[in-house]
C-alpha cells in the first residue's frame, strides 16, 4: 500500500473592504424614460422623437454629462426587436453608460 499526504491548498485573495456603515445616496438619480411603442415610435419622457438624429442628439447630451442620468428603456411587448436594438446601439455608441431595461415582466409567459 502506498499513501501520499498533501497539505491543503488555500486559495485566498486579499481584499481591502470598506469599514463602517455605508451612506445612502444624498440625492435621487435623474431618470430619463425612453419608450419604444408598438410601431417603433420612440418617446423621450413621453414626448415623441420624430427622427433618429434627434434621438442621438439627446443621447449625446446625456453622455456628455459628468454624472449621467439613468436611462430606462421600456419597449412595448409587440415591438420589433430591431427598433429596440437601434436605440440600444445608439446609446452604446454615444457613450451612455447607465442604461437599463424596464418592464421585462411583460415578456414572461
């Protein structure tokens, strides 16, 4: 019989974690709602944006701010994916970093 003993390997990573309680945000974040209607119409805080150029101008203004507002993208359940993807692609290309999908529960079945 041949027995080999090996010491236990501990893989650890040293992290510098903050100490003490975290402080809540002092101000509520600014939220911009972008809705994509069933026919592909884009609404910026409830107002229709007639052209993609105007949408990109508004997204450029958001991206230029040092503390970007949150952009909530809310697509209609029956809208074509290409309309939503075009808005997301424009936001990403122009440098919008705080973007999220809202209302995904409508797609669960």
